[in-house]
C-alpha cells in the first residue's frame, strides 16, 4: 500500500502492518489534515478532499494527524489505525476531559521566545507531555534579539533533560530555520507547541508552510498579532509535514506519569537515596532530598516544579479515569435502551 504520496505525509511500516485484514481494493488510506466542525479534511494519494465528520468518526473519533481507512464507495471510515504517538492535555476548564492535540508526530518543536514569556516551568510542562507521548522534543527559542543573553537561556533549557536539543534563532529569517531541517525531512511529522505570540506561525512560514499569515510584534507586550485558531497539517518543501497548533493559554497535564518520571529522572534518583522509602522530605533523618537542596546538588526551582507537575498529573489522571468510567457506563446504558426499543418494536 506504500506510495510516494503517502510516504511524504508520514506513512511507514508501523501503519502498514495494521492493514493485514483490510480489503484495499475497495478502500483508500488517508491522513487527517484539518478538522472543521462538521467536516474533516483528508489527504491521500489524490490530494485533499473533505469528508463529513460522522463518516470519519465511524471507526473512532479522529484528530489531526490520524490515519484512517475509508470505504471508497461512501467515504465512511472502516478503521482508524493505531496511533504511534499521541499528544494530549487536560481540556481547559473545570471539567475532567482529555483533549487530543495531534496524533502521529515524530518531533515536537516546543517554541518559547527570549522575552518576558520565557519560562523554564512552562517548557517543562511541554517536555513532560512530549516525552510521555514518545515523540522527540526540540526546544526552539525565538526572538533572540529581545534578550540580553539568549545563550544563557539556551544553557538553562538544555539542563532540563539529558541530550535535549535546543536551537536559538530569529524565525523572521528563513535561513536560520535551516537548523531545524534535520527533523523535517521526507516522511517526518513535526508539531509546533507553545504559547500565543511566541512566534510559532512565523517559524512555520520560515520552514515553508503556507497560509499562515503573520503580523508584526506589538511594542506593548512583545507578542505577535497572529493567532492560529485551529490545528492543520502542512506539507513542507523539505519533504515532511508540520502541524501548527493554536497558542496554549491554559495547559494542564493529563495522565502523564511516564513523561514526568522521564523529565525528572535526576530528582527520582535523589529521592531513591532517602533513608526511608516513605520519606516526606520534610524533617525525616537521612533525607537525601533536603541534603541535595542544601548543598545545591538539587535546584530548588526544579524540585518545586517536579512536585507541582507530579501532583497535578496524578490528580488529573484520577479525574480523567473517573470520567472515562462514567462515559463507559453511560454508553452501555444508551446501548441497552436502544436495544430494548428495537426489541419492543420487533415484538409489536
């Protein structure tokens, strides 16, 4: 089933292996490139076309980046292929709901500007989610001209995780974006993630994605006037694809235990050295955490960030699990009601 057109938008053996029991003579393979309310935009061998969302969701709710198999007779989904990676967050607001950001990306460009928006704690949030999803994180620091020492910010960022790639550039200069091309080659899928106004759309343009109009920087707060309002997949001249995400105002971690553990591996190693396994790291004797904080081996900011993110993801994981269980029970109830109605009609 592999074709040059599919390989160009990220098709690989992981997805190919899922087609064993599908009759491809009456089916077509597409990738979701945009989601517009009642319709989704699909991209396949014959370019882009629109499909009603009910048809696309017939085999499971789809998101940008998903691969689905469509029946060529009616463009109804036969199967949504298993996802290689999945970026999610807890949806904004008090409701316990998980929101899918994008599926099946290889690399996430975590974009942060070198002005007052720069925040190690915010970057750690994005890193935890990216690591948990199994994608490769690359931190891109933009607007270097707004910082007195952008190299120092880059060094602070590299210290957040072992072998973390960090690039400092001016996204308004396309030649500087060439530093990112090794992650944007043929068949590679990249997503942009970051707050509003940090330069994501300018960076997307520099990488070769079109239809992303941008404006200048506001003098008052140093942010751009362009805001991406929906996720969309763009073909890049380097052969890969890029997904531009809306700026994130509220970002809470979902069930993200693996990502937090990976990001804060150094903290976990110190915790393991405590004399007591149930140490609260307060007044207990032989507490390795307090000792590391006092000696400077463990940075106080980083430890406090670990505590906050670990507690947050644990709390949200519990509420999301409760929501899933509630939805599962509700779904079963609806199916029972529908089956009973059909039975009564049949017996009437």
